[in-house]
């Protein structure tokens, strides 16, 4: 029997850590290769981490809500036979001794002490009991105004009596329901004066009260992702000067062409041909024609992006939204675009996206027509400067111009809604870009082959 260390895998260049949100297996459970062991969350996406071996879970090294860095060992799995172990085997640490120079040991010890002093929280420094509190617990205590005295009095249910997220939230709930005010800790005089002055300044400001369930009213806690979306959208509105342009597009040729080829496309590629990859192809061409829509703003500078990475807003079953990114969209043909779109959409719904797959978008497209909306005014996905909303395709009466004269006919039409950042994109560029998308769609080749 040997042991395998399951580490938090690399999740993309810009992701260095994640929060462990739940354990899907308990100690003693049998685990199969590629079976999910725990779930993690970053500021962008939740995902599962699978086992790399068959075996039995024998140890958990992190608790729920702990922050785990990429490469940290999260769980230990006991395996049979000669299965591959991780680079750092658990058993090796007990058998091998490495001689380290005294000078190096001294430097390491000194660095550790400096780090402890730097990252130690105010609560830990002031606690007479030297009780450990996780960063999450300390943040909740700070937000809820929980004093050190109150925090020390909370009975922890975690390992070695540690206060968990559930413990402190239960305390907050019981304290609010009983109406007992928090007790201010008796700390040094200087700190007390700062608190007093801060309170006096904020006396005139209305303080938000927590909603309380009452007859006919159900109080629901926002999900973690919901809070992140709310924060991100609010920041976008306060950052970018939003302005919109709208255009109606005749997509009759595309509708007829898709109806003609969708069955043969599925037989040949094993993929459903939806309208989304067609629209994404048109947006990628327009971004290539107008590269100043493929930018971001950083202070007083503009960052012009070489890669065209289109974000594809996808609705989740719980009502939230996520935006997986089609990397280098301008380099994909229609078959490749269809496969990528379908794959990202499917894994979005099943919560299987990797953190790196929602990073580095340069422009975003959202399909509001899926829910029947004719058009919308979407909020820009920061730090991008534009977002396109696709309205519902409808059959409408339309004037058709011919050499023999004009007549009324039934056409399939839709609206495109373009929101852009007026700090760096003027009305001319914003309108020319959306017109380019419309021109590509209306000029669709009915004889196009896959």
C-alpha cells in the first residue's frame, strides 16, 4: 500500500489560489480515478477537482472555506500496488533526512517570524488566549462588528476547537435575532479614540439594517456568485460611460441556410449547429476590421489586444450568469467555432469550467433573444469596452426592394444592441462596428459549404 498526495492543480496563469467550498468525499470513502473529490471556487468560477488515482481517502488537509494555493496538498489517498505517486510522497518525509546548514536554518526561522508579524491579524495579536482564527472568520467578524471578547466566547466546532464559518454565522444570526448589541473590546486608548471619531463621523449616515423575515416576505441570502456578479456589474456602471447603438438585421438567408444544412452538419460532425457560432464568427470578423473595439483601459492608457478572445455569456440553472471565453476566435472556422461554443455551453451548465476558461476575454456577446427579448442594453464586462446583445429572431413584414419595385414580404429579422465605453469609443466607431456585424450576417452565402 502507498499514499498519493492530491494537490490543487494549476488553473491558469492568472489563478494562484482558490477557496475550498465543499468535500465530495469523506475519509474512508473509496475513490475512482477521475472521480471528483472536492470543489473549489475562485473569483470567477466554481469547479471540481478529480482524483488522479484509484484508492481510499485517508486524510483531509484543509477545511471548508480555507484558502488553498496552487500546488498545496489537499488530500491524501491510499492506493494499492504500484500506482504513480505524486512528486513529493507522503512516506518519504519520514524516511529521508536532509542536512541543512545552520546559517540557512537561522535565515528561514527569521523569515518565518517576520512573516508571522506581517500577516498576523489584529485579533490574533490582541487575543490573550492566542486563539487562531481563519481569514474568512476574521473578515466576517470585522464586517459584522464582532468584538474580540465576543469572538473568544464563540464555541468552535472545527478541528481543535477552531471557529468555522458556520459557527460565526450562527452566532451573528442568534445575536441579531435576540437584539443584543455587540460589546466593544477594551483595547488601547489610541485605538478607542480612532473608533470614537469614526463613529461620530458616520452618525449622520443611514446604516443599512438586515432584513427580517415577516408574514408574506421570505428573506433569501444571495449566493456567492450572485454577490460577485452584483459587485462586478456595479463597478462597471460606475467605471465606464455606457452608451448604446441599435441596428435591425435581416437574417432570412442565415435561417434558411441553417435549416438546409443542420441535419447533414450533425451527421458529419456530431454537433448541433445553432445560430450562436454564426454570430460569433461575424463578431470576430468585425473585431478584426475594427481593432480599436478590442481594447481595454488602464488609467490614462489604452491596451490594444492582439488576440481576439470573445466572451460568451451563458445562463446557469440557478439563475446566475457565467462568461466562458472563446480564445483566438478569429482563427476558427465555422466547424471549430461550433465545437467550442457547444463545449463551453455544456460545461458551463454542468459547472465544469476551468478558471482559465473564463479569463482574458477582450469582447463579450450575450444572447438575450434566448429568453424572448427583442433587444437589451447590456452592461460592459470590465475591463473590456464593448458588449453585443443578440435579440430574438422574429418573422416580421418588411419592405423588400427589387429592380421591379418594392413590395411587402415576410422576413426573419433581429436587433443587435451594442453597449460601449464612451470614454474611449465614440459613436462613430461604436456604430460602424455594429454595422459591420450586420453586413456580414446579411451577406451570408446561401451556397456556403461546411
